């Protein structure tokens, strides 16, 4: 909740363009009035699908991703669906989507090298086929540029997007800011955020629209969604586009907002464009090109997922550690969080948190009624870690990042949280 609150505060008024979480806006100086011509598309050939089939005619056509995921189609008779699988143990787990209904499924090795077991909790099918080919051993190649002459931004996990060469990408605690030479902060805000998908597998899931509606209207009460989401293709997968209209709260006149959402495994990526009506029409074609260029570079991803160099790991941190953080803001709010981290020698880390919040309840007139509300939340996270020169860095699989200073004192490790508060983690 605190992370979400910080995000909302940093964005400010969506249509007012008062502040920015992360900006992704593009236009060459002096060319805002012109719609940029479509860039030639340079696509890497997708890998051939791996075919698995059961005796009853059920079949899977799966394409592997450089991050280990399997994505493709499922068919039986005239019925067709989609399947998305993540590595889990010695097999895979994920979601099968048929007729708009999502079902948890697993794919695990069978009794022979060419057999796989596909199960959904009620049905268990033996599939025959292979998930590997001779080309799987080839060296990964970099993702080609989609917009020749543009620059490319890449994150630590191999995720990339492209932007015009005369713009600057500026990281901040909440994301990225891409600033043009003629940026107009009072008229526009264009941003990209990355966060956990929290079990959502499709960008057009109704829950995505409900959360965006609540978020946008909380920032501008005049904002209303214009209809169901549309869609287009990015190199990372399908994007769903949610559009809003309303009144600019500071300049007056009509304003518009557009949010493009892409779900990639455990991560959700959202591009936001908001501006007055005139500037919106000029910015939108370039923003569409940046969103379409979103992809995963196989070469960078292979490097990110390679076994950790022992020199980047502080062996004193290996093992399990736990700690506790208590927050008391005033007489109305208190919170308690317990943390457990398990650092492994292969560079992976598992983290668990359990949080409880206790707060007085307000009525509709913002007067405390004397009642009390409580809530608890548990979360398990996975990621990769490095620790050198007294700095611990954790890249969680859902896109979040932790960087903090630490000191080791025997069986105690002292960390400072984002607010500078000291927390002692004790080895179990």
C-alpha cells in the first residue's frame, strides 16, 4: 500500500500534468506539428513452435522465450485457446485460457524423454513431443532495432524499448523519465511504470480496467473511460489500450489520457500519455511507436539470468535472515511488517513479508468515528541478488528493485530501509 501511495503522490493530477512518475514522450525539436512517418519494421524471426499432442487430439503449440517462458496455443477439435507457462521446478506452471476462462495448469516431464504430463487439477493428459531443438543451443542474438536511428533503453533483465535520439532517459525512484528538448510540463505527462502483475495474465482482464478507472478518476474527477480497451501488438506481447477524456484541471478545456498495458509473466508494464487535446494528437503517434518497440533482448536476458559470479556475492549473507519493522505514524495508524530473506549461492533470493495495519475509521465527513479497522497481507517474492562493497542489490522477478547499504556484525546484518530506518535481520 505504501508503494502504491508513493506512486499516486508522485504522479499528481493526471490531466493537470503537475508531476511525473516516469515520462516517455517523443518528438524532434520543431516537428511537433507533424505526424512522424511509420518506421520500417525489423523483426527477429520467432522460434518455431514446439508441438505436443495427446491421443484424444488435444494439442499444444508452444514457443519458448529467452526468459524461460512457454507461450502458445491449445486446441482440441474446433476449440482453440491460449496457454502461458512459467518455469517451476523441473517443469512449468501457468494458465490455460479457453472462451475467456482462465484455468491453472501444469506441464511436467513424463516417464520418457518425449512425454509430458499436462494437468489442470481434474484432468491429466499424456502429451508426446519435444520442447527442445538443435537451435536451442545456439548463441542468443541481440534484438534488432525496430526504429533505425533511434536510441535503445535496456533494463537489467533484458527488457528494451526505443526512443528518438534527441531525448533523454532519466531514472527516478518510481521509474523512468524521458524528456524532450521542448517538453511542455504544464500541458502533458507521459510515463511508464513497471510493477507486479499479481496473478493477472491478460492486459484486457476486467480487473485491469477496474483498477485503472479507479486510479484515473482519483486523480481527475472529470475523467471517464471512453469504452472497452482496444489492442495492438508489441514485441513483448499484446498491449491493451484504455482511453479517457475529461477537463484539464488547471488550463481548462478538453484533455485526454491513454494507458497502454502489457503483461509479461509476473510483470505489468503500463505506458501513460496524458495531455490537452491539441498536444495529445501530436504526441500519440510517436508514443505508439515506442510502445510497439517494447521487447526482450535475448542476448541481454541470457546475461541477466546467467549464474552469478561468486565475486559479486558476499558469502556472509548466504542463508536465511529475518527481521521486523514497526511503524507508528500517530495515534490513528500503526503497522507491523516481518521480513524473511533467503540468499542462495547461485545468486537467487527468496523473500517473504507479512504485514499488518491497524487504522481508525473515518466517516464520509472525514471525522474519525472511533471505530477501528485492521488488515493483514502476506507475500512471497523471488529474484536475484548481488552484494559488493557494502551495498546489497536485489532485482525481484516482478520488476521491483531493492538497493540498500548493509553491515554484518556476527550473526546480525543491519539494513536501512527506504526511509533511513535501521532494521536488524537475525539469522535463523
